[in-house]
C-alpha cells in the first residue's frame, strides 16, 4: 500500500496505535487541567493561568514522538479558557487583560490536546472556596456532572443521539436548572474537532441536527453546560472573542496588509485546530482578525454570557467507544457538593445504574488479575445519592 493509499484509510480505534495516541493526549490534558486548577487562587490574573495551561501542553507534547521518520503534529487542540460565574464559555483573554479571580468564583476550565491529530478535550467546573459547595452553585454543578454521568452511559453503540439530548435535559430539570442552548457534543476524528455526528444539548425549532446512532470505535467529546438562568446565553462584546479556528474550505483575497500577515501566520502555526489570538502579535492581530472573520476565513468562538447572578457549570469529557465498553479518558473529580435537590426520578436512577463496560463473553476460566480488577471497578454504576455526581 502506497503512502497516498494509506492516507485515505480512516484511522479509528480498531488501531492500537490510534488508541495509544488518544490516551496520551488525554493523559496530557488531564495533567494540564490539574496544573490549571492548582493555579486558581484569588487575585491571580486569568490570562496568566491560561498561558500556563497552554504552555504545559506545548512543552509536554514537544517531547513526544521526536524520533520517528514521519513528522507527528501535536500540541494544543483547544486553547485554555477560564470562564467565570455567569460567563458561559471561551474566555481566554489577551496578554493585556487585567481580570483576576476572586474568592467564591465559579470557574469553568476548558482545554484540549492532540497527538497526531487525535484529540482529547476536557472541561471542568470549580468553585474557588474551601469546603463543601452548597446552595444553587452545588445544584448547577450536580446537574452538569450527573448529566455527564448519564450521557457517558447512553453514548454507546446502538443508542441514538436524541436519547442523550432528552436525558441530559431531564437531569438538569431535576436540579431545577436548564441545559444551555447551542452547545453541541461532537464526534472526534483525526484532525477534526467538530465531526458531523453530533449530540444536541437542547432541541428547539432553530437548532436541528441529523439523527445519528453511536457505533463501536467512534470517539466523542461530550459537552454539557448547565445554568440556573434561562439557558439562552448572549454575546455582549465582540471584542472579547479571542478563540478562532481556520475555515479550511474558504478562500478570499484579503485587502489589508495586516490581515494577510496574520492569516499567513495562522495558516502556518494553526492550520486546523482552534487557537487563541494571544498566540499572535497583539496589535497586528486586532487589525487583521476582523477582516479574516468578516470574510469567513476564520470561525470565531464567541464569549457568551448568562444574566448576572446566574450560576453556570461546564463538564466536558472525551469518550472512546471501545469493543469492551465506553472508556472516559478525560475527567477530574468534582468538589464535595451539597445540592438542595436530590434525584428521585426512577428513570434517571436507572440510567445511572448502568455500567460503562461490556461484560466479557466466555467462561470465567481466567483468574482476575490487577488489570481485570481495574476494569471491573469501571463497571460500577454511579450512586445517584452521591453528591449528584461521581467522585472519580
């Protein structure tokens, strides 16, 4: 088989090498998330924390696959974002931004890593306080986390995307919260962060997606955002947008010199994955990005906001649909929660009682070694009474 023919074969989880790369990307982004969390302290500048998260992923991945014949692309798959309180997503400020964290902030961390285009993403919500999280903040975190646990159990071969949409809305409602509109969970493929198979968070007349069935050897980024508000976030200031992705299928001859310079830099450094304008020269970027966006050469990820006083929680994880079951490769334990609501709905309890692994066929001849015991632990169902979420 020639190199060109090999390129045309779509690589999936049936290849052990692909599984290894997904898991390496996941391990890296999990550690980066841990680092970012350790940096979240009152009076710390958000931009400094974002830079540390990005720098960690870049440094760690630069040492991987160095001695291979064919160059392996690797690095940031989604720049570190820290969205606070009623800010829903995509806040990754420029170097000149002075915004700092404060005690009691509800922080949403969102980031991604890739190895050879195989992407692992994660989002986690943390309340900047000591001790147990209570009240509405606990409700919204429990809603997002429990919805994520239900989704993990329903994203499996044979199930449909609409099954997951309905389930996560039911979970959010049980905590008197809303699932935020416009959030899509995408299938991940090599160098594709927003594959065509998607799970819609909220079905409505304006947003429709094709019905799809999950299949073995697929990978998904399951993305859940819950809110104590109306779940209809808005962009307040276009200038806050700093995260973009190149639209590879679009062409346009840019008129401004600054735009051509910036677009050339983006094409070289970030040809496929989302990036932050912070990684570009700031003054030129401000001038050049506008024309690039206006002519659809770049897809912006706008910073969205709920109403002030609203609590928003974001949980995102990467799941590999392996032959032996669903393997959630990115996550972080939630804080101890004391929500005002509890799950009493029998259907939600039944979803949470489902295992995530498939029982192996064949007799029990083999003795259970360490690896099997670890796999067995992953089959354990989640207890709906535990903090509204698993403490992984």
